[in-house]
């Protein structure tokens, strides 16, 4: 029997990784972004690792693809969704500001596509960039809170299969009730 609330229960390192990657995958599903694969790799000596490959809609962007700002923000939310999920799970991330690659990627996306927040003076303008990132991290947190039952489904799938693709994730989540 699953417990009624996963909040505050103890999770193994592998489960935590599965939750984290499931969060990225559910956010990508929510925004209808193409998912390559989602993977978790248990490793006793080194750290257990995971990865979700999500297609980048800004790459080769055409005017018909929708506003670039929106695509960037969706991508940033997908990046933040891993740690946001851990945060929903049990407050797991002590310092919510420190995200490793999950924070570096959104920043480099802003730079690569020249999509710094409105009013931003330079790529070092923390007065505009930091609150912008914070707003999108909050959005990721809210999204993962709302879609936590979906995160549970993908987490279970990852624990059972280790690697899953776009079709398998969509099969378990369905294509309705996405928003
Ligand atoms: Zn991550």
C-alpha cells in the first residue's frame, strides 16, 4: 500500500533521483515538449545519476513556433522542475538557490538566445536576472505540487524500467488533463 502522503517520508537515493527526473519529464509533458529519454542509473560507488533529454524548441526556431520568450521560460521551468520536485517531496534541497547544472542551463539559454529578462542591462545584471529566475523556480514548484500524482506515476515507471521514452511517459500520463 502506498502511503497517503509522500511528504516527509524517507526516500532512498535512487528514489530521490527517480522523483527528480520524473519532475523534469512531467514538466516537459505539461508543456508538450518532445522528450528523448528519461534515465536513472544506480551507482553504489559514485552518486546515483539521472537524466532527461528534452528537445530544444529554440534551436532552429521559426516565427510560427510561438514566442521565443515563452519557449525559453517553459524550458527554464523544465530545468528547475527536478529540484522543485524534491522540494515538494520533502523540502529535500537545503539551499533552493543552488542547482548545479539545473541552474546553469537556464542561464546559458538566456545568453545563447539573447533572451535576458526585460530591462536587463547585461548578462551580469543580477538585479533583474535573479528575480526572474526566482519567479520561474516558483512556477516550477507550483507546477510540481499540482502535478505530483503524475510525478509519482513516472517515478514508478523509472524505478521499474530505468530508461523510458516519450511515448512511454505519455502512455502513463495520458494526453488530457495536461493543464
Ligand atoms: Zn535535474
